[in-house]
C-alpha cells in the first residue's frame, strides 16, 4: 500500500462508507484522473472490502467505462488519449476558453510561472503563445509541448508518475522538484472548490505536487469554471484561503462571489 493511501486512511478512518452508486462515481472520477487503479488501493481508500470493489469495477466495466484487469482496472479511453495527446475532461469548453484568455492577460514577458495540468490550464497555455522569454514550470506534457515550441521560452518539468488522462507527471517525486523553486505566479486547476471542503481532487497522488506548487509560488491563481464551485471531490488540498485569485466565468452566483471575497480571495470573472 502506498504512503499516500495510508495517510488517506489515517485522515478518514472515522468517516462513513459511501453507498454503492456514489462510490462507483467516485471510483470512476479517480480512474478518469489517474488512468488506472489497484483493487487493494481502492479498497483501502473507500473503506470497503476488496470483493466490494471488484463488484464496483465489474459494474463500471459492464457499463463500458473501464477495462478490468487482474488486480485492478484502467480507463477504457487511455490508449487512444495518449496516442492523440488529448485530455479526458472536455466539458464546458467555452467557459474554459474564456478563463484561459483572462488568465493569460495577467502574464507578461520574462515572468517565471508554474502551470498545472488539465483542460482549463491547457486553454491558458494556448493563449500564452504571444509571450516572450517565459520561464515555465509545468507537470503537463501537452503544455510543455505547446509552450516549449516557442523558441524564447524555457520549460522545466518534474519527474514522477505519468497520468494518462491528464497527460501529466505526479506524485511525491514531482513534488520534490519544487523544493527551492520560486515562481511569481501559479495557475492552479481543481476538480471542485467549496467553502466547506476547500480545493478537492478525484485522487490522492496529485495532492503532493499541487501542495508543492502552492509553496513555490508568490501568487496563486485558481482556474475553475463555475460548475466546479460547490462541488466536492475525493481528496482535499486545503481551504479556499490558499488561493489569492479565482478566475472563473459569469456562471458564478453573487452569493458565492461575495463569500470568496469575504475570505480574502479576489474574483476575476472572464467575459
């Protein structure tokens, strides 16, 4: 069992077991983020027996989402995604494009920035092509290719475990890369953000590297479309207060915007 899973069990040891259908949805979200998972790790994380996890995976396999293999499962779309360098989450792309444009307007030439992985971060990177002499640190292979193609840019990447759905490198080795790094700005992604749970993600492995990114940056920008506000995923990075600026779309409610601002988070609404 990995250290990450053991820490998750220790943190969540007293929580109630998820009912079968919500648990399957959480397992699917995990696989959509990680690409694959072992039965024993899912069993430990969700506090149910391995036999129960196998039943969940069999159901997800029968529904066409995943492929079962001995001891675990993997997302059915993974081989095609890696070959075509496409990302898993492609919902709300109009919102994500606007957020990407608004975020890129905050970056000037010659800056040192950290860029997280994901579809919204990719839209942000696409809008940086006109910038010059950027010093970029990213864990996303596709973003490294987008911005590394610009001859004046310098791109740095950490080591770590490859995650096919997000085309990224993650885990504790990735986190170690950020020790001693200083960046002016971090453009961070999330699966969900709520005032109760904070910033949350479908799986555990990303928490190490995202926490290291936050520590390495002077200013943290959260790129999150409005559908992610109020949503809670599996593992928590920290409260909303770790973010300095939220960049979202006009779907954010007045009440949510006021609450972010009350907590000291600047809100930029992409038009």
